[in-house]
């Protein structure tokens, strides 16, 4: 899997789709206390869930919002949060529909790069997860709407080895995506732990994209930090 250059619009598109993830997709998932999302074709979405005897999935595919009800698919171009919520359906927003009708301004090329990043993250994290011993109790890869990253947890907490391993599309401290390892307890001091804005380690998108095998580069980055924890 290759990682393509990011368009200048990536950060703005990431911010817009982050709002969609939090205020539309995760908000629509049932039951209401479940917000975890997953990588879906072209982007991210809910796992299928049940509502009134029907199987529902809400997801984002590039610039489109997609609702799958049983075998019937509906999709629309993302324009605003209010229109997106109306399209999904009022019954999935019992607290009320979002009222923001300002344009989301999602660039198709940037949205495509984001979808590819989650596909890359899923492959890298599952490959890393397959190398971890069963005692580490590694979790499946999840897209978390709050931070908009895709991540797993692995390691024995009592031994000080549990950490979050993930791929972030970027944040206030990072203009571009990065791979990261965030230990749950303070890691040993040393150059391996170079993160900005959190305690842990990071590998920037540019280095991943320059690698001949970006997935292997990310897996090795995570594996080295896991070894350093124990």
C-alpha cells in the first residue's frame, strides 16, 4: 500500500469530516452510549446496528454520506451538518437535529486521502496486532470520533506495558497525519519517545510515505516501542 501526497486542503477537510464523525455518524449509532466507529470503504462509519427490526449502518464514503438500511442504500453529497442529519433521519437523533447549515467545504481529493489513511491504518494495526502475544489482550482497530484516529490497545497494564497504538490524521499539534504509540504509564526516557503534545512516540506521514513499504514501516515503529516498554 502506498501513501500519496496530501493536498493543501487536507487539514480543512479533516476538520470538516471530524465534525461529521462526531455530530452525525457517531451520534446516529445505537445504543446511544456506543460511539466507536470503524473503517468502511472510502472512509469511516458505524458498525451495522439494529433499529426497530432493521439493520442500519451510517458511513462516509469520500464526500458522500451513506445510509444502508437492510439491503437498501441511500447516499447524498455532504453539504452541511443539518442537511446530513435530516438525510440520516430524525429518529436517530432523539436529542434533536444539528442546526448548523454552514458549508462543510469538503475537498474530494482530500477526503479520498483520508479514506486511504484509515485503510492503511487498519492494515498496519491488524498486522501489528497479529504479532502481539495473546496475553497482551490487544483490541480490534477502532476509529474514535473524539480524536478521529484509528487505534488499538495492547499490553499488560500491571507490567506497565499497556499502550495505545494508532494512526492519527493530524490534530492541533500536527498539521499532517502520523503513527503513534502512547503508553498508559510514563515510558523510559530516551530518543524513542519523541512525541509532541502527548507522552509517547510519533512517526510523521512524510517518513511513512517515503518508505518502500509504509505498512511494514509503521509496524516496525510500533514493535520497537512495544519492546522498549518491557
